[in-house]
C-alpha cells in the first residue's frame, strides 16, 4: 500500500542515495580513475532528452493547435536560416523506430515533453484533443515495452498561442490556472505509468531568452539587451519566473492532493544551472561569481526549498523582485520531490560594481555581473566538459 509515510521514506532514501552516489563520483574524479557503466548502481538511469517542438513535427496534424514557436518560426528574420520545426525529426510518426534505436544503445530512460497544444489546442478556451491523448499514451506504452523509463516534462518553452494573444501568457497571473488545468489532464491520463514528472523546463533560461534578450517568442526586450517592439528587460523576466514558480506549485499541489498517493510518482521543476568562476583572483570577482550563481538555479530552487528568492537577489533587485504571499509560500515551499537541473558549460564572472562594464552588464537584473566564456581572448575550455557538470553539482549540493 503506497501511502504518505512510505512516500516520505522513499523521498528521504532518494535524497540520501543521491548525496551518497555524488560522493562516490567525487572520489572517482579526484582519483582520476576511469568510470565504467558497471560501477554504477543497479537501476541507475542512462538516457537522453528532447522537447516536443524540437522533434515531433506534425505541426498541423490530428487536431494540434498553434503554439508560440509555430508562429515565431514562420516570421521572416526570427530564425537565422529561415527553417522551422514543422517536420523536425518526424518523431510523431517515427517514435517506435526512435525507441528501438534508444534500446539498442542501452538507454533505460528518456525525458521528453508533452506539446501543450497537442493536448489543449486553445488552452482552456477549447476542448481536449483526444488524438493528442492517444498519441502520448501510445508513446509512453511503447517506451515501457522497451524497458525505458519515461521522464515527462509538462512545459518545455512552448505555450498555446491563444494564451499569448488573450493575456500575454507568462506575464499574467491568469496563466497559473491554465497551467494547473493542463497539468491535471496530464496527471489524469498518463500518471498511472509516468513516475517522474517535470512541470516546467528551465524557467530562468526561458525568461532570459524570451523576455530579456527577446530571441525566443514572444520576443520581448528593451535596450541595452535588444530592440524589440515591446517589453521591459529589467522587470518582465522576474514576473515570468514568478508566474512559472506559482504555476509549478499549483500543479504540484494538484498532483499531491489527487494523484501521488495512488500513482506513486515524483514531481519537480528543472532550472538551468550555470557554473560561474571568477575571471580573476580579485575579491570583487570572487564575490561576483557567487552573486551570479545566486541569480542562476537558486533563483528557482530557493523559493521551493526555503520559501523565498535568494537573499542576493533581494539585496540587489529590491522592489523589482516579486514577493510571495503567506498563502503562496505555503504551496511553493516544499513543492518538489527531487532536484533536477540542466547544465551546459562553465563561464567567467566579472564584477561590475567596483569595475566598469558595458551597459548591459551593469544592471540589477544581471546582478551587476559581466558573464563571458573567454578571458584575455582565450576560451574557458571545451564547451561541454564533464568537469563542468561536476563543478555545478558540487556548488549546488555543497556550496563550494
């Protein structure tokens, strides 16, 4: 019988296991010992990840509605080479072949995202699309037949265009109820087989690219970050992330209240986690690196673990940073069962409080930190390096 006590015990065990296993990996890294798959514990997940818009294609098939990327990618000048993902990898039609390839590679897990508009073509303002439900049921069943565990992301940078047109999507608190409604449909239809849920992928990175730099839809920004037709790069990313955190919390609350005990799964949110190192040995640059780290993954994780944004963000952003009401803190704090994050590379951090930087870095929204991948004309190193992931995990778990 799966009950709340058992769930708490399993969550405690998972946390203990992850920390213990991290220390095991740490010992291997420090000893320069080669790591083979046989050294990993039984049940360890090896896999890959995609997002629906990047791989599915079938943009106009089986009742799917238009999302933000469907519109954005068809506007001339938005994509460098003018391409779009109308077909992409054609995963919608070839997923069984794709899963056979995954199985042949020895993968035992696969993280994918559900297309919001394949389930709800117009968000809450239209009907549920039965063809979308059918597709993801077939996809999940096919994965499980191959012995591949599904890790399912509910929202990965795509959103019904209807919600953008009606109330500016993530800029409005109205999005919270829309997301909760959509997540509930996912839990109800797929949760009997999905044990690992991710509500939202990289809210901090999405807000940066879409609402600070304006290079993702809905292309909102302001100088010096860009010259979009509308937007405010200093405030809108903060509003967007705030609504995303509350949307996650409401979805997690629904999951725990109605589904988790019966279905026995786990839920989280996945931020983008940068690793920042000081560009020099100067104390100001060391402080800048720590400050920039607080503006990365902790921007998302601190409210979920502690009930508020990092103190560094409060210090430098002041009233620009939204606040959580006591009622919101009650549902936000503790609303994750496990921690996940995406990491790409390590970057240099330069202080812009005591030193001069360009105007784009000398702003509160950036923590008054200039971030770059090179120093004195030399790149920091390989774009992708295992050590970068190790450093990022070490910083998040151990603080050093």
